């Protein structure tokens, strides 16, 4: 098993502290990944916001930030999901 990134480690340890207190509950990784994917879909739905006739600067900036947050959440979820294989 490969080492988790710092972000994925934080999610994993936070889950373990809240759920069982055991740092070795690797079998929960798919459930944690699924929860993060659901969070990404709720917080930053895909596709990004589109405005009829184009976007203003603020809208484009907001969409860029939202897309970056979504990518980060999904990357952690993918990493956690990959650890279970």
C-alpha cells in the first residue's frame, strides 16, 4: 500500500478519530471517498455555472475557484478509493 498524501491522511485520521479511534480501518476508505465525492457534487456541482451570453470577470473567477476545489476534493477521494484495491 502506498503512502497517502497529507490531505488524504487528514481526512482518514479525522474519520478514524470520529468513528472508531482505530488508525487502521482501511476498509472504510471507499465509504470516505464516496462521502467526499458527494460533498464535491453538493458544494461545487458540475458543470460550472454558465451565464447566458458569457461570464463576467467575477463569475469566471468564481467558477475557476469552484473547479479547483472540486478537483481537490475528487483527487483526495480517488486517492482514498485507490488505497482499497
